[in-house]
C-alpha cells in the first residue's frame, strides 16, 4: 500500500481532479460551439457538393470592373509599350 502511494505520488487525486475538470471544460466548449446544431456539414466534400448544388440568385456574369477601370487598363497597356516612348525626342541640352 505504501509503495503504491509512493509510486502514484502525493498529488494523484489532484491529477485525477484536473483531468475531470479538463474533460468537463472541453464538453462545455463543444456544446457552446455546437449551439446551432442542425445541418452541420460533416466534411469538406459535403461542403463542396452543397455549394455545387446551390443555384446563384444574383447575376452569374457579373463583372466588377466599370468601363472607366477597363479604359484605364487599356490606356496603361498602350502607354507602357516601348514604341510610344521611343518615338519621343529629347530637347537639346537635356
């Protein structure tokens, strides 16, 4: 008996109590995080299948770029070409 107590250590009951507290806290946390319950998806493939099956209600061909943004991009591409800058001539003395 004394050997068993020595082997287990003087804080054996504290260790058991700490484990019980941890398990209780984890159970409460899981319950809190699962408050919605219901239709939770089990895996990534379930989520992917669900999203593929869902129909879009908004414009499927929506483009977020306005005509002004498209025009600016075209102007940038046109001005960034080497031909534009090579045609410019410098003034004498520069």
